[in-house]
């Protein structure tokens, strides 16, 4: 019978990172509580609190002065990347697919 096994201290997926001006910031693991916090930021944002977008990004990657220098479009772009990769992560493959017509070495 098929089985999907999960160990909470080990992920099948590569950790997410964001690079801003050459500095790399790891993205927090998004668990149920983190998702609830993100919903709070979204509610604040939709209520007209423009700074909520910046606070949301700080929540995801940690506080850094580099976030203050970003435009709203950059903040939204980074957040969209994180959400996309969280919802449909790219699992690292052991054997990368080869271009069509190329044979594997024998």
C-alpha cells in the first residue's frame, strides 16, 4: 500500500532562501502558526496598512535594514516567490532529466 512518510525535523525539500543585494536570508519554515500570522498581515494590508507588507517580509526572513530599502513591488515579488515555492515546491531530483534525444551515459 502506498505510504507518504513525513519526519518533522527533516524536509524532502530544499530550504528557501532570498537574496537581497548579495546577502542571503533563509525563509522560516511555514507551519500552521506561521500561516495564521501571515493571514493577520494580509488582513492588515487589506485594511490599508501599507507597512504590513514590509512586516510580513520581516516575519518571513528576519529583520534587516535591507528590507527598508526595497520598493513595494520588490517586497511583493519576494513574498509571491515564497508563497509560490511553499505551495508548489520543486523537489531536488536525484537524476535530472536529460534533454530530448540525449542518452544517458552507459
